[in-house]
């Protein structure tokens, strides 16, 4: 007798698994517009109050739901809402101490009957915590014990046996994302706020501040208004940015670019070197604040078709220069 195993013929295309999960997400979207509108608003209001007060929010679950809970906590944190994942099994052995009195707990369990979560309920009541349940069963013990119930039910799992958590965990994840993003929106969360929490990686590079990339100190090309043209050209050549600032007492008087030099040579020929910086400078160059996002600087350069921006502080004091080459990595990363 052959020991070789056989694989049953596939009756469902892989794309159908994805369509089942997509259909479950559509069902969730419909509920959010109808039956879940009120409880979802309640949940976001509680989270908003906690985020504003910088109070800790606990997300808990077991198994696949626990993995989704961990991701929801991470999404909340990355969008400015203090949140921590708490393993439900560890919670009943002392880790519940991370929950402050009258705190918020979001508990994930599709069945709503997960033993470790149910054992937490009496303690949560004693702590006067607000319990938000994300479950697929409105009549479950978890749902009935919660202050707010968010329906994560699905018609069927993508698993052909209708057993493995697939569509249900996708819905839980999307619901968690919706909570985090709605709280972020209500708080007026901006790209600048996001940048402060993401200093590293690709997001960090895209959200870097201009002052982190600008040329300063000896790397900043600068001349005085009375500087003769030979010295202006020397400064531009030495600093290799294709331009120089024209400063008076540290404040911006103007800028001279390679294009300004070409136009001067075309106009005055051999007499071009007889001028001073003040006579040929652009007295109204484009500027930007050091606190601006690097992506904003790149967009401005592309819109104005220029290669550099002068970074100025309030009052016109020059802090540095940011060049297009410094920003190209934002597009490539």
C-alpha cells in the first residue's frame, strides 16, 4: 500500500478567499453606517477622552484575536493614542495592574466566550473600567457584559471548512483601524504630529523636518550685499549648491543662483564681474521654515521649478539652505 499522500482537488480559486474577506468588510461597512453607528461613536468618544487626557487604553485578546489586538494597539499608538496590548492569560496573573482605575479595555473574542477574557470581567467591574467588546456574537457573555458592543460578525470564514479565523480577524483588524483613525481625525492629528512619532525608516525620511536636512554653518553659502562678483562666484563654487544667500547682519537680503549668473553674463559680457552681490541678487527668493516637512519643501520646489529654498526663522534670520538633492531620497525611499 502506497504511503504517498494525495491532495484533494481545489474547488475554490485563491481569489475567492479574498472575495469572501472583501464581502465581510463590505458587511462591516454597512453596519457602521446603520446599526453600529451609535455604539461606534460611543467607543470613539471614550477613546478620544482617554487620548486627550493621555490615559492608558488596554487592548486584550487570546490566540488570533490576540494578534489582531496587538496590531490595533500599535495602530492606536502610531496615531497618537496611548494604547497597550495585554495578553489575557497574563492579565489574570498580575498584569492587569497596568490598567488604571476607570480605564478603557477593548476585548477581542469572536465567540465572546473566551475563558481568559471572561475571568477578567469581575476585576474590570471592580476597577470601574469601560469595557468595549469586539465580538461576532451579540448574545455572548462578553458582549452582554460590555459597556459597548461592536459587531464583528461575518457570514462565513474564508476557510473552506469555515473554521480557521480568516474573514473574522480581517473584520476585527479593519474595525480597529477605523477606531484608531477616527480618534486621530477627531483630535486633528496632522502629518507633523505623525512625524514626531516616526523618526526612523521610510516614514521617518518622508516626514523629516527641513531643519534636519538643511545646510548650515560653514556649509551655508553666504556673501554680503557689497561682495564683488569674483568673490560671489568663488563662494558659490566652493559650497557647491548652485546658489548663495546674500545676508546683512544674519538676515536675508537676497539670493544669487547659477541662473542669475548666466543671465548677467549674457547681458553684460566682460563687464559682469564689475557688479556687487546687491546689484544682481533676487531680493525676494523663496523661503521655508525649518519646522516644515521635507515633503512640503520638495513639493514647493517642484511647483516653482527651483532647486533650493532658504530656511528662515521669524524676523528673517537665515538658518540654512535645503537643496533639491537633499530631498530626492524622499521619492526613492
